[in-house]
C-alpha cells in the first residue's frame, strides 16, 4: 500500500513538472515618455494572453499573471530608439524586477533567471546596438549581423548551464544559431520551461536551413 501511494505521489509530481504553470510577477519603476505604461504578454505562437495599462507613477509597479508556459513580456513605456530590455522572457514561477539604469535603459533583477538573463543581454549589447543602427540595405549589414549572431552563440556556448541561454536563443537567434546553439546546452536546460521559447521554432528553423544553398 505504501509503495502504491509513493508511486502515485511520484506520478503527481511528474505531472506537475510537465505542466510548468504558475504565477509570473513583474515589478519595477518605468521611465515613461507618456502618462502610462503598457505591458503585454504573448505566447510562443504570438497570441496575446494579457494586456495591462497603468498610469505612470513614481511608485513601484507590481503585477502578477497566471502562465501555463514560457511566454514573452513586452513593455511599452513610450520610449523610442534602441531599447535593451523592453522584450523579456515571461517564465511562470519567476519574478522579474525592472530598475532604472540610466535613460533609456533598464537593468533586470528578481529571480536568478533574470539576473542571468540581464548578464546575457549585456554581453551581446554592443553588437545588438551596432545591428540596430546599421542600414539593413547597406553593404555592412550582413557583416554586422554575423558579428551579432556570433556573439550570441559564444555566450550560449560559454554558459550551457544557464536557462537564460535557452531564452536568448528563443528570442534573438537566427535559424543557424538556434540549430547550433541548442546542442550546446546541458540536458536539464534543454528540458527547462525557458527552452520552450525556442522549441516551437526549431522544426521550421531546421527546414529552412536545409533549403539554404550549400557552398
């Protein structure tokens, strides 16, 4: 009887891990050009799950959302130009804290996942800014894009134990970087909730890679 109860308990725990749902909490102080800040959460299929608009305030904003899986949080505070942290992973069970780092940038804190993710984004920031500023029709664009993807892949390969690396691939990687990068991650990272940000994209990325001309 005790063995049966133990087996049932283990089964329930496994189901809970597969579900992976929970509260995702956003905290922070936001720099607003207008009179409000809008937060949207979209799933991996780009379907809108939640949208909240709050009046700009000097007080810390705190909102919680029920999530079944990893998603994306998009923050619109009215700022223009290159924005480092306006799209971040939304991970059920975790808390992200936005804090002012100097206009127009935010730093990220909260759960360890977001501390790692902030480090990851800062590591590729110089290449990201250069890519943002270069004309997509210029002769330099492909060169700058390659530098950006190389920097992203280098971070993933040097931090295979971080779930933030999986999120980086899911949000920013092109097909080739995604296909190479996910093999570098440790098994537990590839099986994490954060990895779901790229898993739905992987089959199409592999298919497009096969269609690319081989030299």
